[in-house]
């Protein structure tokens, strides 16, 4: 996983209104940049050619979903305390690829045990889940570069494996104390102060940048062979894609 070179770039990636916001960082030091891309494939093809891309998006889709979604979701929720509601239950592949929300709920009911519909929040990001899935299925070599992460699990790791006691949003609005806490943890993890304080690029919001940087912190852990998958070892879906959240 690790590649020793001063030319190596890593990327933490989060979905945003403009597509995808990427925080490009070196394995150490302050050098980096923030950028928004319309398509996930553009992150992989960026000038930095990131060796590791840690993305906040489900990777690997089950044919049938169990209670609470995949093993990955069930493995990390107990770590997060009051933040565990940020981990959505991932339904079956067929439900993710359904044409509309009513059909997705119908298919999810048919392909889950116990039967469960798709949450509206999860369905809203289904196009991005499909986008990542399509890239990884079309480019098998990309599977060795792209890892699923989750910002709140990343912050749990950065916070000495303690769940954060402050949300980043309240009633869908930014919550300054929660954002300040996350910035402090990013600074303690030696992420670039300039990136942490940077104004979001067009198409991204303040919390998107914080989440992308949390993903970048996990990318550094992956590069250093310090990250761990939940669950360990990761199960694989019908296309061989690993289903685990790394931190």
C-alpha cells in the first residue's frame, strides 16, 4: 500500500453539490490543494494522480442486505455514540440501481432480511454510489487506489478513538462548535493549516472541506499501513469489490 516517494500525492474525497471535492495532500507536510470535480473519475485522473483516494462513499454493494445494512455499517456504528446516525444503511445493489425512489424501496424490501426500505438520505446519494461503483468495475486497477472511508469514523480515530460529542450540523445548518472541534483534530493530525482554513472552492461547502480533509487523514494512514478496515477482513461483493470502512 505504501509508496515511498516525495512525489506521492494522496486524496481525501467527499461528495458535494458541485460533484466531488478533493483534498490533495502529501504523505507528510503542508503542501496540498483543494479542488472540485464534476465526476469521480476526474479525481483519479487529476494532475496529482493520487496513489490513494479515500472517499466518503459506499464501495461494494451486497446482493442482499442484512439488518442495519452491510457488515461495514454495523461494525462502525457502535464506535460513534450520538454520531452513529450519520452512517446510512446500504441496501442491495439492485436497490441502488433502481430508477426512482419508490422502485428502490420496493426492491430493497425484496432484497433485505429483515425487509427494509431505502432511507431517502441514502437514495439521494445513490447516483454518486453508482458513479464510484462504475469506475471501480470498469478499472480493476483502481480498486488498489480507492478506499471507502467515513468522516465521523475518521474523526473517531483522530480523537483517540472516542466519539465526538459535538455535531457538525444542527437542523441542517453548520454548527460552529462542532466545526471548530473537527478543525482542531485536523490540525493535531498535522493537516495543512492553510487547507483547514481555506475558503471552499465553488461547488463545495465548509463542512465538505472538513470532511474531505478527514478522509485525507485516513489516506495518510493507509499510505503508512496504519489504517484498519471495519470489518477485518473485508468481505467482497459479487464483483470482488471490498466492503469495508477504513480508519
